[in-house]
């Protein structure tokens, strides 16, 4: 049973054109697990979910090196 997961969010990518370009960059480095999260009536673009926080940190580093975009790691928990 998984009680928590981690996602890497990019709140600055709120424009469709930016997201499309970013998704292409992610696919070039092998990342295809992109998601839209709802937060306070707005959509937030993210990558994940990851079961392991260390994996989310590794992916965040890889994305930063390859695209220059900084993401924030957030915990999702089942309540």
C-alpha cells in the first residue's frame, strides 16, 4: 500500500506554449510522465508521481541540467 508519493511541479509553466516546448525537452531526455495538478482553481504542470523522494530529487536535477527549469518537489499523501 502506497501512502505517499512525490511530484515535481513547475508552477512557472502556466502557458500552453511553454508547456508544449518543455514536454518536448523532457521527451528528449526520456521523461514522459507529465501530469496536470489542480491547486486553488488553477492547473499546475508537473512530473511524477514518484514513490521515492530521492528519485524525485534525481529527476529534478536531471531536468535542471537539461532544460534550465527549476521544479519544486511536493509530497502527495493519501488521507
